């Protein structure tokens, strides 16, 4: 199989990788580009632990072939450390006890970050709907939902 | 010369137990690992794997449910370039024996496979694509044997044996005899008898099992492992490799969820990775795919429980007779211990003067049973609590009122004849919970609502449970930890307790040290989950804080005693007036006479004060007679109650959990936010277990739904609409750090009972079988009509 | 690392013509749009294509155009875009309701309406609404275009009328005015799940008589179906709770569910009746017609 050169924007910086067509983005990010925050939970688009932003929209990185993201932009939590909205989310997740084992956490942060950026008016139903594709086995979701709602109230006052 | 008598563990535990004002204990302080985890910096096992620089291990699993292995041929597989080796039981240098309770379990199948999914071989390759290719070329020739899928059938049969040497399929038995049950029943005015059935459960932790074994410079094998008990993993690896423990080192990074599953499977993953690393001399990485994780690792047991109970007209329990059958799958694993816990807890948290319990752990050709939050208790509490509701109904009593008449109180004996002297807050807690939620009024309102509603029916149910903390009966339990203070005043704690998400090392241990030493939290670093720490027992049985932190408390307390004496000398003050708070050392009532923590430590170094200590505590236990199931069962019990309100759509069988009211009598609550997190997580996990999760087995015992689409765990949209703030009764445990008992498993244990009792109330029929998936409940409702 | 994807040659055509040419020339090729079905199918070994044609750059297939009495949706339109679209929400609310309950946000950001239809799973959630709306599908290959009625499109599980070298281009959906609608889905959990059974219904009422009734279901037959027995019974009948009850019972004549890992055939049959009833009630409620009891 011939290698394909793929160029894309990762966390604000241009990157280039050589990949085989059947390489999935999750593996490229973790094994070739050192992005360990994107987690492997099922590799079937069923758990959400590998969620990233593709042109600002949350998607499962295990369900993307790296060749498909040529010319696109990818964001992971690693690139958001200085972002004000992200910092508020992290603060609330931390203070409210929304993080236990932490394996699902980057995925939830990416999804909720995208939610808070895309929608102006957010109800609790909107939050539940937005995170329905992120599984958590530890927290029972309650404190995660509270952290997201709290962040929303913060930025709206 | 300083006399060391002030370092007696009992005195130290007791001294801190008496504390009334706290700096950090009882506060919801933030975990030390939250920020790392949010930023994606926290490392789990796979994060240490370097693709193509370390060997990738692919497992070959059995495609048969019960068969003799006649031949394993991997010649073709070895021909693929990049394949370093294929390993089977023949390559194990030490002992191919990893059985936990009984020596019945090989690491790699030898001679026979006993369940579909059992590991037969390991392929080591430099990249995973080659490993997969090689797996396709491995030829195993099986001679099929008849398969046993049901425990009741396996119980009877001697012609089909899962373990031939045994002569039967009964892996283990328990017995409990107290008083005279026949007399008890004859004295009873109402008798209820039912058979209850519960099903398996898959842990579905977000992180599948993984281990990375690295042969290191000093000739030790370091394994980055997800095991919940580093010293057990160390022992298993050493045994499989035929090495002394001192040549094996276990290190735990953050672990993505355990719930008991990684307690059982963690050491085996570590052993498989270690085997390859040992034989090849190269770092070797093994991660189970989600499908492999579901197929291979032990599940919550499925149980069949026959339960007979009798009570008098004035509402007092007289006798219980219980038969418990656990489907232990292909290997006993924790089966005997799970069975003992179920046996001892069979009565529920009530005073029962006459009890007869028989327990059986039965082999079948399915994935083994093992540790999962509750450890045999949820299924027996489901049965016991259903019985309580039935008795109450027959007596015309309110379910809570009936329970309050029978709950254990200080001074009473359990069904093992153990006298409970203290830390029995259950009756207080249930009374408080019932009052705060207005139980009686709510039940009445729901009854009235149901009269007016035909399709939708609501129900309010309660489950009250108990759970012995620490290991059962005479099984030794202890705590141990090591603390040292560096010259700059920073504190390092070494503990074998791992961080599986429950937060013991990252919150309660830190809080305890901060409280005892008086240092700011930022100065404390907990090195957790390492076999280099003294063996302090496993992170299971809700003991991470309750027992695991006793050692931490003691080590800190010893150092504190030494520092108190030094400070008293330096500040020219009486010993009992020395206060250390948030890094400031001062005299009570005269804060001007002070020094900083750093200064005190500097002085300690120059004065020759030993600033390191081990805190070792061996839990005093009484004797237990295994033949009659009588004696000292547990040092203490945590008590938990959950009231649940449901709404059942009787036309589809779908159940909505509207509200949950938790109550907990678990001693001192060290960190309320972490405890709430455990309760909320357990409630959702319980909702999954009862209402939507079900492992489906095929005719070979193979798991048909080995993925997260068809094994449906709750999403955010499936959680209850409301969970109230828990009602706490802090019934202090005299050996627990600041009086804490265990919390991790608690809220799960009464959940199946509470939901089933609520549904029973809603539809007017006793639920005796789980799960209550929409289809199953629909069938039950249909049968009523 | 959990799975191995087969090796294949990868093509990313930049124009529709290029794509059609490739589709015509290549042997054992599969088209990838959102990939949310294909990538799983490749992992479990259902498909092992020698070539993959990535059509995601074909922006000419991505649009939602309001032609007044009909809406034209480009096959490459993402499911989430359908939810964001004011046109879909207002003019094809039944499609909006169906897509709202599909999968998860992450999946909907990738999955396309064309993919959902062409993959032809018996549980596809875009199919029942499009079947009651009587959408038409424009398919295209190197020789030309043709129109297929969606009610003829599905042949069996994962089998459609699409020829090997054809691509779904557009879904043409007639706008239905003055209809009550509803999409109901029963799953094993509240979201992010495949349906045990789903029902789409569209009703029109004049003078308290059903003048048009269209019901479609999924997961109860090898393909999504229209419940013609129910429809025939109701058209021309008075709108009463009893007529709806009687009608929904007839749905079992139109379905042939199987027992699989998600549910038994019996449960599906019973639930098809309940959901048809529930769906009709909601559709009528949206027309302002409600019943006092039941």
C-alpha cells in the first residue's frame, strides 16, 4: 500500500504525516503526533473517549481515516489550555467533582466546549443531547451536567 | 533519646478519632489529579506505549466453549516477518496457575478450554497489523466436549465436568446455621417463600485492560499495570515467571475505571505482558480490545436464590432459610469469597434469631464470575429486600415501618452471631431518610395517582443494605503505608492503593495527611499503586480509604508526634498546646509564638528527628467457624439505603427512574463531594444493570453482544431526573481513619432491590427476576392481565 | 489497534464526474461519505473493498434547497445539518424529529442522509419519514440519471436498487401542508441506540375524517415498510380513539419482524401496535385533535 502525505492543522499548527490509507486518525494522533489526550475506548464510535473537533465540530477520531482530514483543522484539549471558555469548563469540572477516573474527561470537555461555542441559549435538555455520545461509567453524569450548566451560566452573566 | 511508646497504633488511631474540629476532613476539597486529567496530561497504561519500539501482543482466544485442545499450530504465523514469537502454556517458565481462591485456573489454556474467549496463545509482533495477520494463520484443533450453560443443570451433573479432577461441578460450598429455623417458622404468623434470579453484568469501564512490561537495567521486570492490587499482580507475575517477587516491580498509572474487574483481570494482563517481555527481553504491550475485554474478564455473578422468611404478627422476623447458587463460570476466581459474602449478608441488615443458609458456587462453561462492585451482595440483598416487602405486605405494614422494627442496633447479633457493639447507624439513618423524604405520604400519593392512571404506573420502593468492610471472616486484613518528609517540607506518601477513579489516593489520603500533619494540601504528593510501597492490601471491597488509609494516618500521626515534641521544645510550650495548621506551627492561644512548617522541618533535620515512618495496622479479627458460618465476620459494616421512585409504561415495559433518595451510615465522611460522586455513579451503574444491561450467551456460551452498541450502558439521557443530597449518619468506626468506613460499593448494593421494589409497587406484582429490560417487564405485566 | 482495517487504494475525486468515472471503472470499490457504517463494516469483516472512493469533497452534493412545494436535499448533507436547518425544521418536521433521535452528536456530524439510505440497514431512521413523505431519489452514474421512488428503493437488509456504478445524488421531498406528524422510536435506552421499532406517521384530517394516512416502520422487516393495512383502514374513517386502536392492531399484517439480539419478534409485534397507536395520537395532537381519555 502506498503511503499518502496528509497535511492538516492540529491545534493551530500545521502538521504533515505519511500514512497508509487504512490508518485511523486516532492512531495517527496518538502514535505519530504524540497526542495522548485522545483515548481509545472501543474503536467503533460507541463510547466517545476519542472525541476531537474537526473544523470545530465534535467527531469520533476512531471513525475517521487520517487521509480524510487533509486540509482540515483538528482540535484536541491539548490546544485549548489557554482558551478562556475551556479554562472555565475545566475549572467547573474540577470544582464540582465531575472527574473521577478521567478516561472519558477529554472527550466530554471537547464536546461541551463545542456545545458552548455553537449554541447561544442552552437548556438542560440541550446539554443531555449534546453529551449523549460520550459514555461515562464512573460519575453517573450528574456532576458533569452541573459543571457544563454552571459554565454556561458563567458566560451568560 | 525519645521513648517510642507514643507511637502505639491503637492510641494514635483513637487520638485522631476524637478530633472535633477539622481543617480539611469533611470538606469537598478538589482532587489532585483533576487538572491533569482535564488537560489530557494524566497518563494511563496505553499512554506509555511507543508504537514500533515496543512489542505489540495480540491474544488468540478460544472459539470453543468446552473442548480438548488437540493441537496448536503456528508455523505459518511465525513465517511473517515482524513476528517475534507465538507463546502458549508450554513457554511458561514458572507455574501456569493464576487461580485466586482455588488453584484451578491457567494463565494460558493448557490441555482444555473451558469457556469461549479463554486465552490460548499470545502473539508478539513489532506492529499490530502483522500481529493480526499472524492471528489469522494460527490453527488450533479442538475436540468439542458437551457444554454446561446453566448453574442449576451443572449442579446436578457428574457426567459433564468443567473440571474433571473435581468429580463434580460444585466449586465451593458455604454453610450458615444459627438457632432453629423450623421452630422459628412454626412461631411465625406469616411465611413467604420465593426464588429469585439475577443476571451477569459487564463492568464496561471506559479504559479496557492494558499492561506494559519493561525489562529494566537492574534485571527487574517493571510492569505498568492496571491491576487494582499491585502486590497481587507482583505475586502472580513472579509465580508465572518463576522469579522471586523482588525481581518484579508493579507501577500503576491512572486507571480508567476498575469496579473490581481490574482487581481480577489486572494481574493476568500484567502476567501476559510480563511473559512476553521476559521471554523476548523486549518491552511488551498488551491492551484488550473492547470485544476482548468483554469476552475475557470475569463478570458479576448470576445467582439463583431460594429464600424463605417468617415473621410474627407484631412485625418481628423469626427465621430465614436461604439457598444461594452462584454461576461461577469456568473458573472459581473470587467465587468462594463472593459466596461467603453473600452467605453472611443473606439476612439483610436485620436481627434474625434463626437462620439457615446454604451456598454453592457452581462451574459452567461461561466466562468466569468475579469482583464487581458489591461482590455477591447486591443479588442477595435484592432477594432479602423483596422478602421484606412481601412480609410487610402480608402483615399490612408499611415497608419502612416493618424494616425499622427489625434493623440491627448496637448490642444486637448478626446471623453469624457477631455482636455489633458500635458503628451501627442504620436504624437512625433509615428513620432520618424516611422522615426527610416523607416516605409514608409519598407512598399514599402514588397509590392515589395510580388509581387515576391506567397506562403509566408509579412506584416507590426502598432497599436497605449492609456491607461488611474489609475482608471477610478471619481472612487477614491490614493497612500499610510509608511517608517521608523532605528537607524543603514537602511530604511524599507511598501507598499500594491505586487510583481507579474513586479518589482515595488523590483526595482522602491527602486530606488525612494534611489534617494530621497540618500541612497545606499542595505540599503533599501521593505515590500510589506501586509495589515499592509496603503491601497495604487491594483497592477493592470499598477499603481504599476505610482500611487503606489507616496506614497513611498512622504514618503521618507518628511523624506528627515527633514534630509536636520538637515544636514544644523549640517554642517552649506545653505539648498539648502545639497546633500545626496550613503550614504554620504555633501555640494555642498565643499565635505570636510560632514558626513555619519549613523552619520546623529544617530544625528536625539538624536535631536528628526521623521524618519518615511506616504506618502498619493489622486489623484485629475474631474467630469464625466456617463449618457453621458463625463468628466474627467483619470488623464493621457500612449501611446504605436507597429509595427510588419509578414510572412504568405498562404498555411497553419501559421504566423511568424519576427520583432517588440515598442514605448512608458509613462512619466519618472524609470528602462529601467524592462520596456523592460514588453514590451518583453507583446509582447510574445500577440503573444500567437492572433496566438495560444484559449479557446474551449463545449455545457455546459465547457472548453475543460483545460491544457497546449491543451491551447498552446508560448515557446521560438515562439518568434519574433527580438525586437528592444524601442523608448521612456518621456512625464512627473505631479503626477507620477519623472513623471512616467504606463507601465505593455502597450505593450500588441496594439499587437492584430498590428498583425492583419500586416496580413491584407500581405494577402490583412481586418482581423476582432481573433484568427488567423493557421486553422482560412487558412480559411480566402481560402475564398479570 | 483493536481492529485491523483491510488494505485498499484511496481515491478522493474533486468533481462528481470524476467520482462517477471511478465508480464505473473500479472493481470492488466502496464509497465513503460519513464512514460511520462503512468503517465498522470493514472492521468486522462485512466488507473488504479493494478501493475506497471518498466523496466528501463533492460539495455539489451538499445542499438543502427550498423549491416551495418540495425540498431538495443533497445526498452528502450531514445529519446534523438537517437538524440545524430551519427549512427542514419548518417544512419537513417529521424528518427533523427522526434525525434528532439518531445516534449521537459526533456521529451526526459525519453521517450523511445519503449514507443512511444507501447502507439500507433495516433500522435506518431516515427511511420511515422519507417513506411517508414519499420522497424520490435521484441516482446518477456515468450514463445518466434516473429517479427512484423511495418505496421501491430498499430490497432487503443492506440491499438497494442502486447499481454497482451508481451514486445517490439527491433526495427530493414533497412538502406536505396541513398534515399532523410524528416520529416515535423505541430503543433499549433513551438515546444513542438502534431502534427496536420506530414508527413515522403523517395524517390529514378533513371534517373529522381521515383524508390521508401514511405510516412507515423500521426494524420490523428486512426493509422499512409502509403499513398499508393501517392506512387503508383509516382513510375515510371517522377520527375516534376506537378507530385508531383498531387500526394500529392491523399493523401486524404489514410487518415480519425477526428475533435478534435486540428483541424478540413477539415483542416487536406488540410494540409495533403500541407505537403506531402512540404515533397516530401525537400526529393528531399536532393537528389540535386530542382525546379525553386513553
